[in-house]
C-alpha cells in the first residue's frame, strides 16, 4: 500500500483518523493524500446549520464558511509539516462520498471514522455505508475515540468463505505481512461452494504468511461473535468483507456490517 487516502472533515474524530493514517503511512512507507470533498452550499450548511434560516445574507455565510474551512486546513497543514510522512492536500467541490470515491480510484487504502452518531453530512452512518460500498478497495474504519492505532499488531480475520470475505482477505495482505500475529476465524456455518478455512490459510501461505486458524462458531455469522473473538485475542485490527446482502436491507433490518460500522472498540478493514 503506497497511496493512502484520508477523509478530512471538521469533526470530533479527525484527530484519531489523522493519527491512524500517519501510523499506517509510516509502516507502509506510503504517501498520504488528505481529501476534503464538499460543495460550497453543503459547506455553508455544515458550518452554519441554522444560518440559512435566519435571514443572514447567503454571500456572508459563504464567506464565513470559507474562512472557517481555511482555518481547518491551516491547522492540519501545520501538524503535517512536522511529520515524517509525505503528504498532499486535495479539495474537491463536490459532495462528500462522491468526492472520496473519485479520489479513491488511485488509492490503495481509504481511511474514515466509524461512528454510531449522525453529526453532519460527512459524519453519519449513511455516509459510511456509501463509502464502504462505493469504493472498490479496502476501507479502514477507525473508532472515533481510538487513542492509538497499531498497524503491526494482532490481526483477526473474519472468514465465512463469501466473495466479500475473499476480497477482504486479498486486500489485507499488506497489513497481514506487517502483523505480529494473524488469526483467521471461521464465522457462520458457511455455504455450499464457499471456500473453507483451510483454503484461506493456504492462500495466505502462498504469500509467505504463517497464520493461526480457529473454527470459531457453527451458527450464523454474528457481529457480537466477531467482537467477542477480537476481545479474546486483544486484536488491533479486524479484517472482514462488507455487506453480503444489499446495504438497504442491512440498514433496515440490522446486519453484521451495519453493526461493525457503528461499534466503537476496534479498527476494521472492510472490503465490499
């Protein structure tokens, strides 16, 4: 992974996202692109959600929103200037997820925050769902109040033999090669025609990786089962496929991916 895309937004989780991105870039010897994507009208609403209803002149609101955005950029550029990671800044004047999806076309990894709250246009469960499904590559979700991300620690891979799980496994190879230990656990009963746990371990062996495997459960895949397994090994990262069924169905009915996007304990590497 030599090109990392970081979601930039003026929210409470920006600090944890930035630290995780810097830590990952150091380990991977990668370039960091800080991407802020939002239209001017959305920037105004995001900065002054009640301003447009107060009769305050729109031009004045736009000017103040631009100034607030510049202060945000200046703050993070000052921090980045002191770091040992090569970086660039990208600003796109289109809304949220679409901008990140566009920049992610030439990125090896996209980093966003996990959240169980709806705090704005780019800090919501809907935004996360659009990113995970719209970016055709790995997305690293960082809990918004995570103190420190360890890219070289203990990795737990949740394996159910699905296409999504296989894509996640392939995408995670750079992290797995840096990990202190890798545990691949089978979750769910598996389906006819799906590759088993041994196949996943054999594939990783082709990449020179010696991993532990565990037939974790024999019931349907469950997010709590994955989280309990991660707690049991003090995982620093969970790797899993995302949205094995339509995203709208998961949002309405609840599903493994939807819960993992909103949990606040573990960084998760998703691939759809």
